[in-house]
C-alpha cells in the first residue's frame, strides 16, 4: 500500500461512523454465518470442510495460539530465570511466525524484548549523561 493510505482509510471510516453510514446494514445485530463458503472455490469446498471437521489448524494459526499461551504464562510468572527462558521461547516463536509470512515487513509481529531494551538504554543514557559532566583539562606549560 501507499504510505499514509491507511490513515486516509481510517479517517473515512470514522467520518462514516459519525454520519451513521454503518447504521441499519443488512444483518446488523445478528450473528455471522461462519459456515458460508460461497467465497471458496467449488473444487476446494469439500477439502476445506474435511480439514475443518478434523480440527485442522494452519501452522501460522498454531504458532499464534502458542504465542498467546506463552504470553499468558509470562504475564503471571514471578521467577526471573523462568521468565527469561519463556521470553526467549516467545521471541523464537515470533521470529518463526514472521519468517513464515510472505507479506510486507509492516505486518510482522514485534518481538517482546525490544521495548524493554530501548527503555533500559534510554535510562542508562539519561543516568550516564547526568553522571558524566564535562571535564576541564589543565593546560600544559
């Protein structure tokens, strides 16, 4: 997509919502029909139905589910060593998920430690800059 295009789309959607453009749409307030396979090619419908009935999940979705479980475990963990181990596992899963995709890098899932490292670096830079004052050197005669 073009840079900034998503902002234009979001703005138009918000304007339509304010004007009531989404009120009284057909099927509004009713549950979605998830068994509607009219958008699937006829020769694939039977195969998709068999896979769905067998509870088959595509590998990408399987990894996403594992990422969610790992994030939930990580949120309630107290032990630092175990947290570190889980964080490494989580970042590996995210890396694996991102490498499976053949889409733009904009859709990659960010790894979890990046924001922590950036905060630590910023706090270190702030403490170092306040701790180290410019030193005056004596001139040699």
